[in-house]
C-alpha cells in the first residue's frame, strides 16, 4: 500500500526547491511591486546573510548585476538588504538566490516570516561564538600570567611546555568555532579576487596562532620564546564584542522595517454568504468583503467601519501617539491596531493599493539607499585594504632583522588596527538610526542623502492650501451687540447649525458644540441660511432663530469692514451675533512656525490666493514673509532666487501640484495625506498631519550631521594614533584588537543615540 507524503514545510525544503517555489507569480508578487513608469519591470527587496563590510556590498551588487534581466541593484551593507529591478520574462528569483549562494551569501525575501527566525538564530550563534571566545580567553590568560609575572628561570621548562600545550588546546575552539565568520568571509572574498575587511583580520589571527603553535611544537626554533596564545582569544573576543553590538544595531534598523511589514495578520474572519464568519488568509481578501476585527488584532486592509465603535492605534503609520476613535462611517487603514471594541469593516483597498503598502515600499527604498559619502567609502574600501596588507608586509620586512617573532607580531598588529570598520560604519549607522527615529514620529525618509542637505537648511517655504490649511472653514471671530450673552447665543447658533451640512454651518457647529441646547423644526433655505426653534434641554420655552446672511436674518446688521465670509444670528427682529470665517489652519501650524524660528530658520509662505487671504493666514501662523498670487512657475522662480542668494531652502507642500518646486529645493517634504506616497516627489513624506514634524526633521538632521562628524573625527584620530604605534612596535596584538573593536563600538554607540524617541525640536 502506497501512502502519500505531505509536502515539506518551506523552511525544511532543500535550497533549490525553496528557490523554485519563489518563481511562482503568487509568491514573488508578495515581495515585489511594479516599477512606476517602466512597464513590465518589477522591484524586489531581499534580506542578505553573510554581509560584514563594504566590500561585501560591492560583491553582491556585482553578482546580481551580471544576471540577465536585472537592471538596477542597490545594496546596503549596514541593514544587509538589497533592492533590484528586474523583468519576469528574462529572470526569476531562483536565479538570484542561486547566484548569491554560489558567491557565498544567503538571501530571503524581505518580510518573509522565516527571516525573523533566521535573524534570531544568527544572534544566538554569534552569542555562542562570543561566549566561547570569552571563556577561552580567561583560561588562556590564566595560563599566560606566570610567563609575565615570574622571574627568569623561575618556571621550569616542563611546566612552561605544559602551560603552552594547555593554551594551544584552549585556543583551538576559538580558532575553529569563534573565528569561523572571519575565515569564511575572507575565503569567499579571496575566491572572488576581492579584499574585504575580514581578510586582514583572518590573516592576522592565523599568523598569530601559527607563530605560537611553532613555538609550542618546536621550542628550539626562533619562535620558541614568543608564544602569545593570549593575544588570539583576546583579539577575537574584542572583535566579536564589536560585531555583536553592530549586529544588534543592524537588527534594530532592519527589524523596524520587518516589524512594520509583519503588522498585517496572516488571517482574518470574513463574512460568508450564509452570514457566518470564517477565518481566511489575508491574501484572499477582495474589495467589498466584510470582515470582523477583534480587539488586539491588526486591520489587514483599508476599509470603512460598518458596525461597532473602538479606538485604533495608528502610531506606526502616522506618528499619532494617541489612539483614535473610530465609529460607523469612519475609515481604517491596514497595519493599524484595533484596541478596545469589535468592528465590522467593509474592505475598500487590499494589497499594494493600501496606504500601508506605500509606506512599506518607501521604507524599503530608504533602507537600501546609500548616501554619497557611503558610496565613496565603498569605492575606496578595497584599495585601502590592499594598502593595509602592503603596510603590514613592509612592517614585517622592516622588523625582520630584529627578530622574526617580533616582526610577525608587528605585522599582525598593523593588519588588525588599520581595518577601516569604524570608517565604514560612521555615516550609514548614523543615518539609518536617524531615519528609524523619524519614521516613529511620522516622517518617512525617501532619500537618505537629503538628511545631509537638511542639516544646512536656513529657510523653510510653506505652500498655503493643503499644507498650512485644511479643506474646511472655521470661525475666526464672533461678535455680539452690547447686553447680549455671548456664550449663550453662540451655543444657540451651534445647536441650529448641527442640522446642516453646509461648510459654514459645520464650522459653527464644530466651534460651539452646545450640549445643553436642542433645535427643532429646522428648515434650510438654499443659499440663505437656517431657521428653527432652539431650546434648552431642561424644557425652557424655545426661541425661533435665523442663522445665515444678513438679509435672511431680517434684522439690522452692524456694518463691519471684513473681507471674509460672514454669517449672522437673529430672532427675526433683534440682531444677536455675527461670525467671521476663514480657511481652517492646521492646529499646530503656529507652533511649528515658532519651533522653526527658535531653530534660527527663516519661514516664508507662498500662495496662489489673493494678497488679503495670504496676509491673514501669515498673521495667524506667525509668518513674517508671505507672497501671494503665485503661479507654480512663480513659486519655482522664488525658490531659485533664494538659492542664488546662497540660502539653503526646504519646501513643504501638499505633493499634488508642487512637483517642480519640491524637486528643485535643497530639501522637500510632502503632506502624505494628500497624494499617493509613490507619487510624492519629495525627499521626505509626512505620514500624519502634524506640521511640527518639519521642525523635528530639521533638528534631527542637525543632530545627525554632528554625530557623523564625531564618528569621522574619531575614526581619523584612531587611525592617525594607532597605525604609527603599531608600525613602530608599541602596540601588542591584543591591544590592536581591543582598539579596533572599541573604535567600531564607539561609532555604533554614538549613532544609536539618534534612535532615541525623544527628538529635539
């Protein structure tokens, strides 16, 4: 009898089978998206394994670019991610995976559920390597201590040999297990005729261990008196300490993207034809489905609430820290979390059409982009490492006449201390940490290079409509005749206005909620206003009121020279109140302008509206320079004139009709609520509606610049100090390893300060 064999889980498939499974459109479309403006081309993101340095990034780029059908390739060594554009007619994901595997690297689709497990497994393995190196280091140091402390002839040769053999045995686990990442990476680089940062490290470890082994096996050789096993495990321990912390920072950055990509649930309860709810995979949802979302679950798609009331957490998508109340008719977005009550949601957009998918795409793009300074470091990495090998060889030749063992020790110190790990981490670590912090505050970084530019911004130019203002009216002034209770008549107007959807009525109702008043028998006269009875909830006698134009109210209206929209309230004979309206300014607009001025930044307003409208808004926002009746061409010329005057300009617009001026500015931010994120031609996208994030961005850019300069200064001082000491023989191997690890750790720790949530404004 023949039994059927169940298919192996994806994580247990042989590599080739797992790669071939990715060639199915249903699979690769899950981690790919069409390239805008290039029909037939797709863009995919991969998470890489085995990346350790800038040379690794260049190797991966070279491997992928050689594949047919692959066009653009960008690799970021800090986040270990790659982004490539490709044509399905010419290549498939299995070809990428096979090529990378042949080159010595592993890869998974970014966001794959297996990725988190691989990352945790890599962390545990690195921790074990570090622990083994640390344990062996302590034991070997204990055996080496007598050689440093005892006087000449105090230790007999047999005891000295015993201590040497014990140290040799304890060093083997370090060499075979703890050092394996350095040896495998170096072997891979050499196999591809490339010098990576692990090559001098591996060479230094092998030389130090080889010289000590020769001293142990043949005490009468020239190496006999120079066994230094303590240097090897100590050096490896320091290096792994640096790698371990670097890995934690990398995982914090890559993990932020991965956490965002995993905010969607695997399944959700969908209403079937018989009215029951059944769990289905999220990828099977289509527009029009009705789903049930319980408290604690994430929304799998964009939709509208049809039943229920709850508070929703959208902080990771919009930067809004407070949960938002969602009732029937309110919209919800994929990736946000339902907190308090059950909701029935009608699906409107799924998959790549959701706002969540747009945000993920931008974060993926930013995570693999390399600023100009990083690209420069990548280009000089290999030549610099060749120079390191030559310097070590020259130092060995110079010191050889003074003793072979000492010459080898000097060469090892030079190999280790000159490794440019700190230099390669100085810029990308700071920028990625900063980008992650900004994302948590509602600012998506589309171009990491722009963080450098924003640090020098001295002028911020705001567009008016859709940027400083909202698409509604608001009451900017209310006035009453002498002897009239202002609060009472305004609340009466609010109760009456609740019965109309006219923008003026909605503005009055929003400004004056009137919980103690109720209106009845309300009649709306098109183009004129409202009339009806208004009474207190306690049952007092109602009053018949009119709200609308002066002619409609039927009472003498006091003359006011106000070039704004007005409405009036009367009882048909007595004038009770007047209201003036203007465009609603964003709640934190004045606060954002004040924060920018506090940073020493000049703020200007460009508007296509009339001079009076622009002046009123500028006055309300606290802006001194405003320019009205500006066409798109005039806005573009204005920014160019500022740049000719040697100003660094940032443009903040709604992203819809500001494309040219956003592109020409030194830095640009688009209001992400107004336009699809993929179409926002700006360096940064504001996912929420808080203008204060403009000041947060510029303050963070200045902090990022300071940290990068500190990192580069430290890397320069470290190399300028330690390289001569190593060449002249004043730096032992263990100290070189400590210095190299400490320099990288300092850069990483300094950059990690930028990831704090408490951003300066």
